[in-house]
């Protein structure tokens, strides 16, 4: 096995959707972050303008960088120092210039390129790649220029790729070796997914102002004799990923990476020739032409939750199931997911409130994605919490979602699927409410707009934290009540998450009140629903009466508030009925 090749633990994946194939004409960049099952705790942190002015930035490997005398306001998602040798590590950043930076995708360089241009031990590392441009960039291109100058001077510690987006364009950068890199302005009419590998081919289809390269990107491989070409032997036709990347071959470690690049064809162009057959040794064209031009943030989130859907159970791709059974298959939505994000910047908003990030602080399948705005003035108590030591801590949002993921993974069909559907419902609600809010505040004075945005984003953070906490408790009760599930021939009952009735129905514009402390009344126009919670009896059965039909339901009374199984209340309230 090649020592410099892919670790089976690599499952970071980046995703891009161009603005011309997005329903709202806004480009989206995203990344799944992967590590050991509990590698880090995350939080949200706001850095005011000039907070890093003239500061000396230190990396985990001895890298240092002196910040200039002007830095911009930005919001980051740092790891808690207790989980990263006391050092800072921003996984993603959004700043006051509506620049979003997504880093990093760990990649792999071949031995010839590493020998020709080694990675310096004190070069810039992945831990600083989002932080520095996040604090300094005025545009997506400028973010690439900042990183390029640092690599030119200090070198790069490891092979990686990085995204940046703004209100006009999106740039993508691959750093191949100690000092060699390329950054390109991405086409607006494509989409793609990329596993832990380099994907860029030649630069022949890019204009000169659409790419940035290191000084010796083409000269070094020619001089050292490891250049690979796709067309005529000139600088614009050197095949970059063939030249600098590792060779593709039919081995589970190579497939771990390459299949997550190929799956982009299955997701965005399922009828294409490439999507029909996975070829381990084929280097696919880097950009996919989607069959749809109305992709949304929910399509992006669905992609980040992809587990090779439609492939694993397809006999045509039997090797996928084999490698999954052998723990050789690394999914986009790997159980070891850490921080997953999607970023977009709206062109029709003031730059100070234009950048939106959707965040999940655990495996994406059973954790919520919540909206964040670059203009927020503060962060909620749960999401600003920094764990003091590396230990189980119920104040940490990462651990609240991680522990729920743990239970959900025991049984996808009976536990996980319903939890995933619950979060999908809330994400649809939050997106609808966020878009409505943005339309309301876009012409307000900036200070007023930021105050409203902050209030909403903090509300969502606090709500999802509590939902995760109580859903975990409810699932634990469900599992303990059904502890005989291991008896032969006994079917495992489906778990249905509970929702806080008062909080839940307000999203759908239903009024709610109690009568006689025994019945709750829901009303919307002429529609009336009567709910009678259960008394303190086994399994907490109650009743719901709607349109002359009576249903047996599951209820909880918690802190004097009524909780009801989501599937029960969804018999009355439908997702399409989100208030206008």
C-alpha cells in the first residue's frame, strides 16, 4: 500500500451548485468535515472589525502570520481549544463583505510532486486557511489571492482545496505541493461533488482573469519530468490533477475518495452516461452539467446527507455494498461527520447581511442545519459555549447532536428515519421564515435589520438545541420501554419524535390555548382541533379530535408544556401550510 495514499478515515467532501442552476440564482458552496467519531467540539464566534489587527496568528505546526493593520468583522465556527491542542481552527467563515470561505478538503499528492516541491513543516496548515482570508478578504477572488501570497512566502504544510464565494462569483483553489497551486473562477452553470482528491484538469477553458497560478505550476513538472498532458504540450494543456495527484486504481482506498466525486453525476445528472457506471480508474470531467436549473438549499442539504442513495441497493453496484459491509466505504454523510456547512451570498442584499451559512454540528443525517447570517450581533448561549475540557458536556451543541446521532444510528428504519424527517421539516420552516424575514429587513436601516436577524438566528439556535435534548430523552425512553426488542420474532416499534405543541403550531399560523387544564384547542380560521393529553399512564396515550375524527395520540407534559408525537400533529398540520 502506498504510504502517501488515502486514509480510510478521509470522508471530507465539497459540493458546489452554480448560480445559474440555482432556483434563487445564488451560488452555493458546502463541505462535510470528517474525523474520528468525536474529534472536536464546535461553537460560533463573532470577531469584530479589527479584532485581529496586527495580531500574530499561530498555527498548530509552527506556522505564523502577522495580520495587517486592518481586519474585517467575521463569524467563524472554531473548534474548542480543548479538542485541538489548545489551538484555533476555523472550519468556515463568513465576513462583513459577504465573503464566505469553506476550508478544507484534505487531498493527496503523488510522490514525484512531493519530492520536487516538499511541504515545509512550518507552512500554512488547514487550521488557518479559513481564518486568515475570513478576516481579510474583500471578495472571493481576493480570498484566493491572500492564500496564494501566503503559500508563495511560507509554503503549504499539506495538500488541500479551499472554496470562497461572494455576491458575484465563486472561486475554488487546489494546493498541490509545498508552493504549487491553482485557483479558478467556477462556471455558473455547473455543479459537482469532490472527495479527498484533486479534480481540476486543464486551464484551456478559462480566461486569463479567471485563474491564478503559482509561478512554477507548469515549469516545475516539466523540469522534473513528471508532467502529464491532456492535449498539445503547452502550459494551458497540462493536466493538473494527473500531474500532481495520485494515480487512480481499483482499490478500496482509491474508491473511497473517487466514488464521492463520481456520485455528483448520480445526484445532479442521473441520466448522464457517466452516472450509469462507476469506473474506478476513470478521471471524470471536473464539472457536472445538472439536469435541473432550480436547485435549492434543500437540494444542497440533501446532497450533504447522501449515503449513495439509489446505489447501495442497486445490484449493478454490488461492490459499494461489499465495501460498506467491510467498512471500506466512506459516505458523504459519514457517521464521523463533525461540522457540515453550506454558504451562499445574495446579490440583492446589502453586503453586511447578504451572506448566509447553514450549519450542522454533527453527522448530517440526524442533526439540523440551521441558518446563520453574517450580520448577527450576537450568538445564543448554547452555540457560543466553549467546552473547557475534553469530556462529556451537555452544554455543548456538538455533543447534544452527537449523542442523538448515536442512538439514531442503532436503527435507521425504526429510529433514524423519523428523526431525519423531523429535522427536514424544521429546515423547511426555517428557510421559509428566513426568506420572509430577509425581504422584510432588506430596506431597513442596517442596525435595525441586524437586530431582527440576530433575534431570529438566536431563536433558531436555542430551539434546535432544546429539540435535540428532548428528542434524545424521548428516544431513550422509547428504547427502554421496548427493551425486549431483542426477543425472537418481535418487531421493533417505530419511534416518532415529540414536538412542543405551542412552539410547533405557531410556524403554521395556528392559535393555541388551554381550557380547563385538560384540553388544548388549536384553531386556524374555521378549522378547530381538540387535544386531550394523556394522564400519567403507560405510553402516554391521549386523543386528538379533528373534523369529527378522533385519533389516539402520544403526548408528554414537560415543564408544564404539552408535547405531542410529530406524526400525530402532522395529521392536522401539513408542511405546505407554513404561514405565508
